[in-house]
């Protein structure tokens, strides 16, 4: 994970509650200035001034593709709002690896069976059920990690 280095301009940009509220609103989805003004209950000129400060600090960017400018968070702005999100993905993938290994071991133990006195092989169905459940948990954790990764991926310009 890359560290976020803040300079005086960044700290000045983050010192206003309104600018922090703008960053949090843009974290949900890209918005136009009028949407931000309506959502925050402020004048468009006030929101414009705050967006200019955030843009100078490289925390937000805008696109001129349409009639209205859509403002989005930059990667730096995303990392400031969610500093530990990458650790969550690593934790999910590590946990899914443990669940997958345990699931595979349970299924192979069921398939091999246990040799009991007299030479017969006994298979415990509980091992099969536990293995299937652990492998199912693995896929769920992979799905959650993928969803977390998509949320942290930068929005293409």
C-alpha cells in the first residue's frame, strides 16, 4: 500500500468540514457541482470555491465530457478517505486460502477414508460436508475481496 504524504496545501484543504463532506459525497459516486450544492444545502458559488481548493490539492478532478462537469475523487483523495482498505483485501484472501486448504484436506480425507480393524475402509460423510462448506466459504470470500477491489479501483478518465 502506498503511503499518502500530506503537505500544507493538503492539510489546508482538509481543514474545512464542508470540503471533507464534499470528499465523502464524491466517494459515493461522481457528481456535478449543482448536485453537491443541493445535497449539502450550499450555494453553487460556495461549492465551486471549495472544489477549486480540493482540485488545487489534487484531491478531486473533473471531466469536461458533457454539458456539466462531473467531479470525482483522485487516487490521492480515495487513499485519504480509505487508508486501510487494501489490508482488508489481503485479510480476505489470506482467510480464503486457509479455508480452501482446510476444505481440500477434508474432502481428500473423506475420499481416502479410514481403515478400521478388519481392513475395511470407512468414509465419514461429515468430512465431506465440512469440506464442501469450507470450499463454499472460500468462494464467498473471493467474491467479497473482488467487490472490495472494484470499489478501490480508480475511475477511468
